[in-house]
């Protein structure tokens, strides 16, 4: 037989576990959606993404994405020679890069 204090503690542990599992499923779901978009299942017209779209979809900072470009971790296309020229990424490349990361 367990005491009421032990029961409350078990309930709290169960809630914490549920929260962690929910969070992981949400990240997995986002990753799967990104993969589907990358294979043009959800939007067949879409071929490229902007830096802002990648940061929002994958929950990374613009600085992190910039570092990934500098390290050659993600292919990109720069449109122009100016410092602030537009940068785009092929959706298929983005999906491949983020699918290979173990962050969920």
C-alpha cells in the first residue's frame, strides 16, 4: 500500500513524463511534415525556402543557420554579390540536412 504523498509523487512523475513524450512527438511531427514538404507532397509548387522560413520551421536562430552555411553544412544559393543579398535553399536539401540531425 502506498501513502498519499507517494501517490502524489507518482502522479507528478507521470505528468512530467507525459509532457516530455508530447514534446518529442510534436518535434517528430514537425520533422515529418518538413520531410513531406521537402518531397513536395504538401506543396508541389514549392522548390526553395528562405532563411526566415527555415528558422521558423526548424526552430533555429538566424545566427545558427548562418553558421551552418559558413561550415558548408547546408547548401544555399546567394542571389547577388552584396552583403545583404537574398539567400535561398532548395527544399529537398533543407529536408535532408535536418532529417539527418538527431534533435528529437
